[in-house]
C-alpha cells in the first residue's frame, strides 16, 4: 500500500513558504527592491510628521495615556506600541505619496514599516531580520491582493487596509519568532480584523487604514503567540478571501521565493496623489511649457484609462485631501504651475480661483484602449493653436521607474523640511546598512530629530 500523502491547506502552505523564505537571505535583487521600498516609505512618513492630522493623533495618544518607548517618525516624542503603529502607518500614507503595487493598487510599505517601528523597542533581532520581515510583510499582502484582484477592489474595498492586515501579521510573526502553526493562527485572527473601503478616499480616514492594519497585525501575532486560536484555514474556501472577491485565484499565493517576488514590481510615485492620474499630470506639466497664457485656455480634453474618473472624479474638491482624488485638479495645477508637489495639493491651492476656473473647463474621456500609465491631453486656446501632448508611460510606472537618484531626491524633498539638511542622506545610509546592522536603532535614529532640530519638533 502506498503511503498516504498529506496535503496542506492554502494557509499552512503559505505560512511554511514564508517561514522558509524568512530563514534564508533575501536574493540580492529582492533585497535591493526592499531597500528602495523602505527608503521611499520612510521619506513619506517623515514628510507628514508635522501635519495637522498627526498632531491630532498624537494629542489623542497623550489623552489616552499612550506613553511608551516607540519613536514617533520625524518627531522627538515616543508613545506605546499601539499609537506608534497607528501614527507611523497613518503618516506614511497621509499624503498619498507612498509606494504602490500597480497591479493591485496596494500601498504595502506603510503598514509594514509601522509594524517594525512599533515592535522595535522590545526586540533583540538583527537588521537583516528586520529587512526580511519588511520584504515578506510587503510580499505576502501583494500575493493575497493578486489572488482577489480585480473584483475585490471593484467591490469597494480599500485593498491597502484589507490585505495590509495579513502583511503586518506576517511581519510581526517573523519578528516575534512565531512557529508555522502560530503564524497560521495569527492570519486567522487578523482575518477577522480586515478594514477599509474606498468611500473614505479624500478624507482623513483613508490614511488610518495602513496604521490600523499595523495595529491589528501586531495584536493578532501577539494573541497567536499567547495561544489564541482561529479557524484552521483563513485563506481557504471557508475563510475571508471568498468574502473579498467573486473570483479567488490561490495560485497567486504560491510561486518561488527564490525567483519571483511581487515586491520587485512595487512602484514609487513622483506626485502625491492617486497614481492613476500621474499620466495626466505628466501631460499637463509638459503642455504647460508650451503655453504662455493659461488664461487663454478655453477647454481641455484628457483621454485616459476608465479608472481615472472612477477613482479621481472629484471635479471641485474642497480641500487638499479631496484634491488628491481629483484628476481635474491634478491636470489644472499641472497646467497652471508647471510642477506638481505637496504645495499643489495643499488646501490653499485646492480652492484657488484660477484652479477652480480651469477645473471647470476640463473633460475626461475614459477609454478602455488607454493603458493605466498612458494619457493624452488636448488644450484649446483662444486665438492660438491647440496644444496636444501624449504620454505613453508615466513617470514612476514599471516602464519608467524612478531611478535611485530620483528616489533619493524625492526623500530629500520630504525629509529635509522636517529633519533639516542631510536628513535624506542619513536615512538612505541607514537603509543601505540595515542588513549588516545589529538592530533597528540606527535607522530609528535617522528618522528622528537631531539635537539641532529637536526643539523645532517639540514646538
């Protein structure tokens, strides 16, 4: 008689693969992708460190007696693990400037960074383990996202929050040293803590999603380590994935961790807004250089992918958060200012009369023939020739990824105003050295005020 063959569940096989990968050095190209994603999300977190939203969260943490040893990114204060995770994840995603996996539209870095920072004071593990946990925390949520895309997002879920909880539970499990069985239960526990819907886009609640995902993932891993048990197969037929999507392709959970990583397909934004509008911005900025008088514009037509009006259809946003989900606003400020950065998505620019006027002249022409990273803008002007610009591939897309120098410049523009000159270089050096570092302390120090900026951080 042939011996019985034991077949694991989707969840047990997934966790076994993750633990095997976690015990193996990252392939060099994956380590590079992880460092780039980590550098980018550290920059976006520091860049938002002193915004009103973070001030409110920090004030609430103080009111709730959230004292602890977890560093608040970009600031001198410390809080407990719960508020540390919530603050870091929220800050990293607040300006919609963080990394984006284009196939699923997941922003994987924010929640996993928040997980690492919230656990750091209590751990004695080396830097390589942190980098590996970051990479696998991102990778696990991207694979789950692939398995439920595109119908999960189409149903109205915010996939960064719903899949993010799994990535944070994986990262926390790896850092806390959970067994395969404990990790399975961590995923089962966190599958009851999924969160996030697209109705929150353009509000202060959207950036909470990766922050709360980090809180939930860390809590789930702690509970699993303490002996709490969940259902046997949370990623199987009786789990949450069929609730997420009409079609679930569990083949996406597999694949070699030696050769095939979704993290290598993670992208970095050149503009702080919904990524589907980036081709439009490229076209608008290019067109602005061909016009001497924006007041002469009579109409603007933008040929774009259908997701553009679906996700960024606010014609007249009322503030900077809403403007980040307005392709009309993105095109208008690109045409008027010739550049698009945090200032262009501030509250003042969102309600400026010249921007409001131009937004009203814009028509979006969605077509299925237009790729996600493509756009064409045509501008009709009084007494002048029309201007047409076609962008086949947007900056930051997989066909035109940001170079290492461009990524560093982005982080420099974000971190410099908060932590002072040289901050980006300190952060970049700490990220590059992480795999050989004894722990996480050097990286944490790089994202906090120095003696010359500490007073400013406490104002």
